[in-house]
C-alpha cells in the first residue's frame, strides 16, 4: 500500500493536465494561438520547475508519439473520406510527396548556404521541418471550417506528407551520410516504404470495412474498439513488412470514411475524441524533451527563426506553388494553402530521431527544429485567421450540436440519403411541392435548419444549409445530389 498515495497523486496530476489541455481550446479561441503551442510550452516549463518531472527516454517518446500519430492519421483519413479525397487526389499526392521533397531540398540549401551546416545535417534538419500539420490550422480557426477544395488539400497534404517525411528521415538516417550509393539506398527504401504502406492500407482498409459490416459484436461499445485494434494491426503489419505504417492507416481511414457500417457514428465520435487525446499526448510528451536553456543559444534561435521565416515567406510559396497547378483553386485559395503549411508534432518527432541517432551536435539541431515549430505555430499560426479574412477564403461556421435524434434499425437503411442543400442548387429557395426534379417516390422526411427540427410539409421552403433526410430508392442517389447539393450552372458560363 506504500505506493497507493504517490500513484493517486500521479493520476490526479495527469487528469489535471488533461483538463487544462482541453480547456486551453477556449483560451486559444481568443488568443488565436493554437492549443498545441500552449501544451508544448507548458510541458517544457514544467519539466524545468517541477523537480519530480524528468525528460522521458527517447524510446518512450517515440513509442507514445507513434501511437498518437496512428490515431491522428486514421481519424484524419476518416474525416476526409474517399469522395473528398478522390476529388483532390492528384493535388494531394503532388503536394504531399513532391512538395515535401522540394521543401526539404530548399530548406537544406538554405541551411547549408546561410546557416553554414554541412550538407548531411542540413538535409536531416530540412527533412524534419518539411511536413505540415493542418490540425494546428483548424485549432486556430476554431469553429470555422474551410469550405471548398482548399480545406481538403490542406488536410490531405498533412496526411500524405507526414508518412513521407518519416520515411525519408528513416531512410537518410539508415544511409548514414550522403553519396551516390546513399542516395540510391534512400530512394529504394523510400519507394519500398511508400509502396508497401499503400498496398497494406488499400487491402487492409477494404478488409476492415468488410469486417465492420459482416461480423457483429455483442455490444455497441465494442465497435469503436475493434476499429482501433484494426488500425493498430495495420500499422504493425505494414511496418513489419518494411512499409510505412502511417501511410497504411491514413489510406485505410480514407477508404472507410464515407462508407456505411453498423454504429458508424459512434465509431467516428470515438476516434475523433481519441485523436484529440493523441494530439494532447504528443505535444505534452514532446514538450518534456525541450531544453529551454538550449533554445536561448544564439546559434539555435537565430538560425531557427531565419529558417522559419524562409519556409513561411519564400520556400513554401515558391517551391510548392507549382504543385498546386490544376488543383481548381483560385489565386486567393492557393495563397491561403501556401501560407497555412504550419508545423506541428511530426517535425519535433523527426527532430528527436536526430537525438536517438547520436549525430554530432544533435542537441543543437533538435533545438533548431523546435524553434522552427514554435515560430510556425505561434507567429504564423496566429496570423492564419487574418490571412483567411484578407484572402477571402470561403469558410463556414460550425456550431456545436450537443443534442441528437436517432432511430435504431436492425438492417442497413439502404434507402436513406442525408443531403445538405447547397446555395444555388435546384432545391434552394423552393418548396417541397415545387421540386419537380425530385425522383419519383422520394420523400423528404426530416429537415434540420440552424440546429433545429423544421416541420415538413408540401409548403416547407428549403434554404441553403438545410440538412434533409430523404427516403428514396438507392439507385437515385445521384439524382438527389444533383437536386440538393449541386449548384445550377448558368448556361452562359
């Protein structure tokens, strides 16, 4: 029993940290500083001023952050879903892969010519800071959601370039230096990881979907746990097969994101909450590894600040902009995507790999990466809402909906369609009686407007933003989307 009270204090401390992290989102809504920045800074300060705390081992950090990234990427993939991903797949692939390589190359050149690092450590630091983290962007935006393809590209880019950055860093560290043979080894290992990871993700995602649909469980609370176990299994299988487990879980999440399955809403809510927890864990654990004294060194904060400015104002806008050609974005949306490539947990995790590799001057290199991330989330991140307003990027407010109304059914409701009335669509501004384009036997059964149920009758007039639940034959789903969700094109266009 001698361990009971210290263990109770430890649990109380962990709970207090979790509550503080959750409540920090209310503070960041006013300050426009992402919650992850507060968690990172608080953990870095706590490890200095609280004697019982100590920096965790590199192995512990890597394992905890790895699990956190698995749940973050899986939830991110489910949030995007296959229809949204397919619409922007080319742009996501080009920006996520080629854009990451170009950013790493440009940052390495900057670090070599301006900061004076040798080519190998310059390339390692550049690879660490190349991936982006739109979760930080959405933390800044609060309840505002980016509309159109720009939001999809930002989310998809992060999901794609995190595995790319991790695989590239692992390949560079295993090569041990730069040479013709080393570049060949890096290229081969990188292609192997991406190929195996993608294959495991596609096959595993389809198998997971079949499993979710055809194998019942005794209680609804077990369904989310099953998808979590499956995601972790896919990560493990892909990694053991020398592939990218992170890419595998991201692709699997995309494939099941918009698909129907029993208790799908409960599964989505569970993984969304788990992803929020994963973000907290990742930034708190990584914050415990930050040495504040190291950050005050002139040869750390000055090159870190210079690299952060170069990435935000020169390297990403110049090098990644060509990757957005053909993305269907206007000039303002392209500018917002390029400015919003914020850094997050993955760059710090990749920087910690440098510590584990026992590279010469690794502490300084890691500290430079941390400074870049701090600049990105605090300075650049705080300007994201202003940039969105100045560039007139389309956004919509997402109000919380704490109340729900649902009906449990034994069999899958194949004839139910949930549709959102789009501005300029056939349905917008018309009564239900006037919808002559509505397929035969289609019936609008529920209508939700501004978070409230609206009585449905033939005289009910639909408005843009209304959520309609329509009973119809599954074969007319496309016709229903044309009526409710597709703006009518002007013949003169």
